[in-house]
C-alpha cells in the first residue's frame, strides 16, 4: 500500500487489485446471457401487459425497438471497457472522464437497481416453483402437492425462499470462484435447452391448439358457446367480461402505439444487462475481443431468442394474456376467484382434502392469489401435461435463479472498486486468501439484495419498474463519457482500439445516437413513476451523495490525494 511514510502520496488502497483474470469469453457469454434473459423475457415481458402499464403493446415491436436503442449504448460501453478493462465498469469510466462525484453517485443508483432486481427475480422464482408443483401435482394426481402449490402463492414464502437463494449463492461465490463459474455454466445450459423447447412449442401451435391445451389441463367443464364447451379457457374470458374487461381491452386497442413505445423501456431494461460484463472487466482474460463479441454481437443473438418467444406467444395468446392479467390484478379480490376456478376446475369439488386446503385459507382471511403471468405459464400447456411441460416450467425457474450468482458476482465489483478508490471503507476491497474474492463486498451486496426480496412482498412488478429509472442516469453519463473520452483522456484513446468510419470515431457516432436513445428512455421512465417511486429515487441518490461527501471529507483529513486517484486508471 502506498503511504506517506514511504515518501509517496496515498493513492489506492494497495498497488494491485489482487483479482485474477480468469473469466474466459465463454464464461462472459454465460454471465451476460444469464443476466439478460432472466426476468427480461420470462417475467417482465408479459407482465408489462398488465393494467396500469402497457396493456396494448405489441411486444415484438417493443423488443425490436429496445434492441435498436440499446445497440449504440452497448458499443459505447464496449469501447470504454476495452480502453479501461477494470472492475467497476461504468463507475471507472465516468469517474475518470467526468469526475469522481458523478461516477460514484450514478453507479450507486445502478448498484441499487441490480440488487433490487436480484430481489425481484428471487421473489418471482417461487411463483414458478408453485407452477411447477401444480403441474406435477396434476400429472401425478397428488393432492398434497396441489395443496403446497396453493401455499406457495403466499408472498411470505417468496420472501423466505428468495433470501435462502441469495444466502446460498452468495456463500458459494465467497468460497470458490472456479466452482461458481461451473455452477453458472450448468445453470445456463439447462434453461437454454428449455428455452429452445419453449420456442419450438410456441412456434408449432395455433390459437386453437392453445384453447384445447389449456382446457386439457385445467378442465373442460364450464362455459360453452352454442353448445360447444369452452372449458376453463372460456370461463376466464367470461369472468373477465363480467368484471368489465371488455371496456379495458377496448381502451387498450386505441393505445397500441403509445403502449408499444412505453414497453420499449421494459425491453431496454432487459437488454441493458449486456453491460454487466464490464463490471468485472478486471477479471476478463481477452479484453480485445470479449467486450465486443458479448455486448454487440451477443445482443443480436439474445434479441433473436426474445423474438422467437414473444411473437408466437402473443400471436397464440393475445387477448387471453390481457384477460388473465386483468383478473390477476383486480383490486376487489376477484383474482382469488380466478385462482379457485383454475385449480378447482379439474379437482372433484366433493374432495374433502381440497376443501380443507381452500377452507383453511378462507378462514384465515388469506385467500390464495393467482400465479403471475409468465412465459412458462402460457407455454407449458401447449407442451402438455408431461415431462416437456415440466421441463419448460423448470427452465423458466432456472432462468430466474441463474441470475442471482452472476448478479452478486458483477455488482459486488462496484463496491470493490469504490473501496479500492477509497470512496468506501477500505475493508470492503479486501480479498479472501483462500478464494481470492472480495468477500466483504459480496456480503454487502447480499444484504441489499435481501432487502429487495422483502420489498417485493408488496409489488414485485411495480418495484421492477420503479428502479428502472435509477439505471438510466448511469447509462446517460456513460454515453456522455464516451463522447468526452478523446478530449478528456487522449492518453488512453491513442493507445487503445479506437475504430473510425472515415475520419469520425465510431465512439462519437454511437454516442450521439445513444444520447438520442437515452432521451425517450428517460421520459418513459418518468412516465411510469408515481410519487412513491420519485421519493425512492430521491432517497437513493441522496444517500449516495451523502456517502460520497462523507468519504471525501474523511480522506481529506487522512491526507489522501483524491485528485491523484481519479487522474489514474486503477492498477491491475
């Protein structure tokens, strides 16, 4: 460590980070794709069609728009990452180009986003587990499992299991980096196969197949049209019409363009995970190729995966997704009626065990709530009540679960980088002698992620949309840093890969387009806010600003040369 006693100015906490470059390009693909695919497609896509959000959106067009807007932003990140391949990603770029205050406060908001997102996805993973339990219970006719599927809809279970998942994966990260990489690879391959199966199932069936498949699982008894039974599928529409869904759907049909544009923010939030590999830039082996291959080329591969699911999903289910979301989020409690109908339709109403389960919940005043809409929830019936349907649901669950470890891995490097620059207590950049990982930084990330799980108890969807705004600030400032890169850090620009089209640097072209892309993103984020959301944002950034000012004053008293720190790139 540099210090005044050795005749040097006090700069970084030590002369080297101590982190090892052991992330291969394959591992970078696993980490990035796991980060992007999780909630962005399996949960948020169909949830964005819920009342109060973007019910009239064409999801395919929204995600194409999100891809086009995120592409220039990803190019900016890729160029800066190649120039400054250090832990902390955009925090390092902004702090070394625009200034330490901008870098810390913006990345603080981004870190909170990542932590709360982990919480939301852990919370939602339990609803997928409930769906899996339901399917397996119906397949094997196991009423005990069906009872558990009802109990797992209680948000308290989601909080408990979510916290357990965070603790488990966080401890694995602390113990072994290599072991963690192997777990991430396995948790990537299995849901990827399930994702391919989902695309195949959705793409090879029609809306009529969907009606037949849904009723085969949830029952043919119920509504009919001209004597033709419509079963559980028709019953959901009938219930929705009874509670004025038709008026809601009619209104949404006139807001299709606006809702499609609004849902672009959800798509951009999903695609924004492409930049997480920059957070662990100090541990990436091949910095010349990895960032461009993963963040630019990889973005197109993920977009194809998204569209392969979204287009046939909305073509097959369309109004049914809207009706289901409408009933799920009814404030008058009719979502509980929906739940009773779904699980009661195939069970014998005279069955004593079922009525004990449902009656107990009713007596306690805590009626079971519907399983939230998701891609596996609609795709699995088309596969049938068999192992393939179960595999699709299990794959959706694993997409959410496999976000946790890459999330904790990458975002803990924010804390590490802050601590290494002395904007957080220096202990947080300490590495474990056994695993060579920043265990304290991981531990702090785990704690905030647990807070995110707990907050999801009240509204996971609203929380996810609330925190999107916090990530817009760091994206905007990184784009501005890219535009100012050559002027502010010519020393780096002249020695790194700086591609040009003619005489104009690609970074400048991408940065200008990215600025145009960020403006509607900012406006769309503000449009989704309510007073509570604004207060959350203000509190988050005020806390970040307070931490920065306190640490700056403390370092000044200790004789730390802050100016020197942010004129230099952190050592390897």
